């Protein structure tokens, strides 16, 4: 599919639209699109890991309280 192609997504399928946008952003190069998605996924995994560590440290220090009802 070329970067110029605009497939018709009459059903409003947001996932297909996002796929088309990702491919178009990489100039229609599927390998570049996959590479960009892998890099983005790695970044997000690292962010989640850092946030989990921060929450764990705060919990251990007593900054969060657990409530029992």
C-alpha cells in the first residue's frame, strides 16, 4: 500500500485507521513502521517499569494507605 492510499473504513474501525496512519507516518515502509512501533513499545514498557518502582517505594515508605471496608 502506498502512502497516498486512503482505504475506506466505512465502519469507523479506529484500529485500522491507526494502522494506516502509522504506515503513512513511515512513508509506507512497513519495516520502518514495525521498527518504530517496537521502539515505542520498549519506551512504554520502561515507563511502566519505572512507575511501578516508584509506587512500590512510596507504598513501602507508608505514603499510601490501604483501606478495608
